[in-house]
């Protein structure tokens, strides 16, 4: 493909990714091969003129949950500029609050059983175990990233965590889910889709005595070929997402194995690691999907 004019796209990141594992640099060459110059830009940089870019791709602003309102303001400014934002502001607004899981469940997607709650009290904490009929549960914020403020509680230890829980949730909305033993026993499955097309899949397993599967928390990763049932669940979830907000440029669909087959843990549409390091063709697939969408805008 010959390009007479190179176009510029901004890759939206944190100010400092030093303590994180990010693989977005692997996009640079595939994008360049298709006529796009990539620039890494912090979402907090107030000096950026977004009109200088044809497109802005949200990739690794992994501190956005600390200032979600400011993050949305920045995305609003980008969408009001001449740059094209991926994933879109509409997508981010829908995905930033985990209530989207309830919306997907209402149209047939099987999710991990979830209680939606607010204003945590000590008495309510005891009741969650009975409501879910479990001995272990997980509490997390409705707006979060990188497992921040996510608590794994048991009937025996939960009251010792109450001061931390009260600080995190006494004046905010959160969700409560059964602790899924299969996350420890087997791991969490992630399937990656670019513009609706399957790219690759990985299995993330936590380190010993932990439940967090992120690399930053010691999680272990390996590439997998997803079994047919898992692919079927992922494509059903993607179809439901498309029905709600349209097809995103990128989606990471996270599942855990359960008695009914598989249950959706998260649909990550804002800033998921896409693990380009785990599949040597994945960055090229992403670049192709991005350029295809950009070309479709001009038709």
C-alpha cells in the first residue's frame, strides 16, 4: 500500500508507565507500514492540541480511575476536536461503570452472580455471604482498574478488613460477587477482538496466595487456543456489546469457568492491556483493524 501523506495518531497513556507492563510500542511498526506515525501522549498533558492528530487511541491511562471525571473531560475535548477517538467517548462512558454488566446480563449474557450495593455498613457485610450463599466473596468498586480497591474476603476474616472497606465504600457504589475458585485453580480467560474479529487469547493465573491475575500483581500468562464453548460465550457477549453501543475498535472479553460453562467477569473496552507480546501477529491485526475503521469514516 502506497501513502503519499503520513497521518499521525496519538496513543493515550499514563504520565509514567515505569511500574507497569505495557506493549503498545509494538504497534509502532505495523502502523508505520500502513502510513500512520504513532506518538505516545499522556492523557494528563494539558498542552496537547488534539487537532494535530487524525486519531487518538486510548491504550494505557491506567490511573484514570483516580480522576475519572477529569479523564472523561479530556476525552470530551478530544471528541470535540478534529481527531477521531477510539474507543469512543460513548463506549468509555458505558464501560467505565460496571453496571454495564447488569445491562449485558439483562439481554442474555451469563455473568458472575452480582449484588449491586452502596454505602457499606458492618452489618451489611455479614449479610452478603448469606445472600450469595458462599463462604468467600469479592468486593470491588463500580469504577476501577488494575484490581484497585478489590477485596477477597472470607467469613472468617472479613471483619478485619472492615476499616479498609469502610474507607473505600462507605460513600460509594460497589459490587459484590462470589469468589470464583476457578480463578485460582485454572485462571481467567481473556479473548481479544479487533473491530469485531477474533485476534488471540490468553489464560491469566494469579501467583500463589493471590487472586489478582494482572502482571503487576505477579500474575502468570500463557497463550491458548480457546475451546468452542468459550468462543461461543465471547462472541455472544460481543454481539450484546455491539447492540448496546456499536462495535468497538478493541475489546478484551474476560471469562472464568463455572458450573454453567463460562461466566463473563469483565468486558474491557477502555484501557485493557492487549498483550501484543503474546501473539506476534496481534499488533498487525490491530493496526489493520484501526486503518480499516479510519478508511470507513471517509467513505
